């Protein structure tokens, strides 16, 4: 997984996609699916990105902030602005319930910022 993260960071989405395809075939890991979503966004495949972000999103009742923001970006690129606004509303709700002291506060703040910027 670290190799895929390094490839994504360097912008080599094609190679990261290949590494992640092998990894996803062997694991149910949500992080691998999240990274696959990032890779698909980087490759311009919004529909596949949406699918991978959806698969990586939930842990218990709360959605993973990174997966939610990635899903919102995919929705915007697919022309589904209302879906992205709905995701932003869910992120803001989680942020409100979380407060500044919870372990997800920074991730939620970043995700809200990313989606707000993408919608601007």
C-alpha cells in the first residue's frame, strides 16, 4: 500500500492503479479502495472513482471524511452538484457533532474545505 501511496504522491496514477488492482484482489481493506478512488480521479475516470469512494466510505455510522470529499469531487465532475452539496451537508453535520476535540476534527475540517472549494 505504501508503494501505491508514493506513486499517487508523485502523480503516477497509471502505475498506482496497477498496484492497487492487485492489492484489491487480495484484500477487503477500505484504505486500498480509497486510494483506488484517488487514482481513478487522477486518471479522469469519475464513475469508477465514485464506486471506490463509496466502497471505502463507511466505518460504523460515520463516513470517512477523505472518502466523502473524494466522492463529492467525483460527483461534481459527473455533473451531480446536488449530490456533492448533500455530501457537504453530511460532512458539516459530522463536524458539528464531533466538535474540535474529537479524533476526526482535523480530517473533517479538511474534507469540508476541499468540498467547499470544489463547489465554489
